[in-house]
């Protein structure tokens, strides 16, 4: 997803339009450029995302499954769905900045692709 800037703070968003507006405001406030929520970034309808968080004092790496509304994910839809899936689990953590996704290899070809969420502080 190229140069996408976001931090997983706050609450889940009710809809994609309000999320895209929040990302736009974040870009303006931080003087970032280049947010295109309609850019197709993944040409597959289903992925899994692994991220790092803490639970009861232990670091864990949950995996969430995300479905595109169509055959592909746009930047806005993918970031929106990741945000809503992880934001509550990242509450109070330092590593809440989106730094990209990395594709992991999977031994089971019947499973959707697995991406690691790169989180920064």
C-alpha cells in the first residue's frame, strides 16, 4: 500500500465514508500527500492479517480475516477494515502506526493469503 499514513487510535468507524474523511483530515493535519482511497491495492476478495498486541501481559499475534466488498480491496476499504478489526486491541499500546503489510508464505493453498501488519510507534 505504498505511502499510506494512519494510526490505529480511537474507535471503530461506522462506515467507509466517515473513515475516508478521517484519513483525509489526518493527512491534511500532518501535511501528508497522496491518499487515494479508491486505488485498488489487492486484487483478491479475501485475506488474513496478523498483528501484534498484548493480552494479560503477554504479547500475542491474532489473525483476522477480511473480506472485500467486491473482487478487490481499495486502499480505503482495506485500511478501514484493518482499523476496525484491530483498533480496540491496540488501545493503550505504543505500536499503533500503520507501516505497511508484508506477505507471509502459507503452506496451505486453500487458505487466503496471510499478511503481517507492520506497526510502528
